C-alpha cells in the first residue's frame, strides 16, 4: 500500500457513497468497490474512520448500519479548509490574504453569502 | 566569585549578547548551515552552562547524599534560627526553580504546538483525499489547490507534503521545478522541526533575547538552505524568478512557504555569488558558539577575583 494508501481507500469509498442514490450497508459498499479485492472488515474500518471524521452519517436499521455521505465533496472541502484555518495561529491574516487575492466572481459570491447571513439574522 | 556563579554570568551574557552577532553572521558567512549550527550551538551551550552553574551552586560537594543532608541541615538551621541560608544556596534554588519552570513551560508549549501541527497535517491529508490530485511522481504527496494565485508551501511531519496552487503550475517549467525543489529541501532537511523547536523555546522564554530572536533568524536560514539546494539543481535565474512570482503569497502558520521570509535578503544573496561550501565554517562557528558561555564565565571569574 502506498504512503497515501488509506487516503485512496477513503476516497474510493466516498466516491461509492456519493454515486449511490440511497444509504448503503458495508456489504453493498464492498460490492460496488470494483477496483480491487478488499476484506469486509477493511471496508468496515474505513467507514468507521469516515464516520469518526464526520464525512459520513450512519443510521441503524435492523442489525446493520446504513451509511450516507455527510455532504457533497465541495461541502467537505469547505469544512476541511475551515479546520486548516482554525489551526493556523493567525486565522484573520490568512482570511484577509484569501479575500485580497479573490477574483471578481469569487467576491460576488462572498458578498451574496454575507447578504444572506445578514438577512437571516 | 565562585566558579558556579561565573558559569551563570557567562550563560546570561551570551544569551543577551549573542543574538546580534549571530544575526550579523548571515552576511559574511556564506554557508547558512554553519550559521544555523552556530545558533543551535549557542542555544544548547547557554542552557547547559546555566543548568551546570545552578547545579554547582547547589552541590558544591561531589557526593549527592552528603549534599542532600547538607541542604536539609541548612534549611532546618535557617527555619529554626530565622536566618537565611547562605547566598549561594538562595541563588541556586532560585536558579533551579527557573530551570524547572522553563522546562515545564517548554514541554507544555511543545505539546500544544505538536497537537496543532498534527491537526493541520491531518486536514491537509484529508484535502488530498477529497481533491485527489497529485502532479509529480515523487515520493511526497502533492496537494494541488485549484486557485489561480501562485501559492506554495510544505507541511512537515513524518508524512510531509507539498502544497502548490494552479497558479504555480502555470509558471514556466524551470521556475515550477525550482519551487518544488525548494520545498522538497525543507522536507528533507527537517526544517519544520528546526523552526518549531526554536518557536517553542521562544514562547517558553520570550524575555531572553537569544530565544526570542531565534525563530526569525532560523526561518531565514532554512530558507537560505532551501534556496541553495534549489540553485544547485535548477540554477539561479529559475529560483530568482520563482521567488519573485511567489512573494506575498498566503500560507498557514505551521507551513514553510516558498517566499516566507525576507525575500529581499534572499534575492540579494542569489545575486551576489554561488555559495561555496566550507566545512571549516560548519565546525569552527558552532564550536566557538558552544564554548562562549563557559569562556566568558571564566574571564568574568578571573577579572573579579584578581
């Protein structure tokens, strides 16, 4: 397994969940992972990790857990970027850097989000 | 003046006087590694000399049991007679308390920094998982940030990582190679760890000029080291171009960005000459730095006793 092997596996499992229309059980995720032969327990562990990371949500129906993504890829990326910003010692500085380097279109989106937040308060 | 006190005076003198000299050494000494070693030599020597002085103050006799009995007797004497114990011991205890407080503070701060860096590293690896884009076939994972602004930094740790934006990938190929080479030199040289330790020491003892000024100097020195590595493989024009293209780019706190420290100094250094490596400087400079506290202590003792 390569250095980022676990990450690749997580990415593959997330892809399966994003493509599915309904929540999946571990067995169903395993069946849809076409790229390689994996052990049932491996997929279970990966799903467990993803649940701990809050990338997937799970509901218990009957005996088995059903897994579904906790958001779109973009939402998870945004949440991860948020985490990176929070670990930074000067989040405001980083934020300002991003704002200054934003394109006109990005700024328009930012303004729209800010307006939405002001309206909802 | 007792030899113990002389050692403490020597350590304090170096802690206050050395930073200015070390900062100035970056000019005449061409080899950044020599100056980096000198910084660490000074930091280590000052800490050790101070601790040795404190230990000697408290333990003038060489047998520990005797010494403990001596101290206990002294304390009892002081308490029962309402007198202070000898001056050396008061100073020694104060010094020991200072050393212990400093060590504890360093450990706590180091733990905090380690936790923050682990969190940041995990977030970066999560981004690689989510975005899943690697651009070079090298060992380290490369995270490609889909943003037009040029941005490049490396995240240290056991599984180090390069982060580059689409803006960097659009640079001319020589400059792009220089950026990757520079950041890879940071990972190879464990530069993140070097800067992190200096930052912990600075946070633990901000009132000592030597520790307070170390992080900034070390950030510049590791950049010079990485620049030199990039010049060796990619040439001066490519590194210069990359530096100019990336100056002012944003980056997270624990990362080492391409144009992070003192871009003018580094451009000047690139312009003047190719750094030729001299092993002598790497040995002599740290050695001088390491014996300086003890030497100054000895001189002080001689001056005051004569």
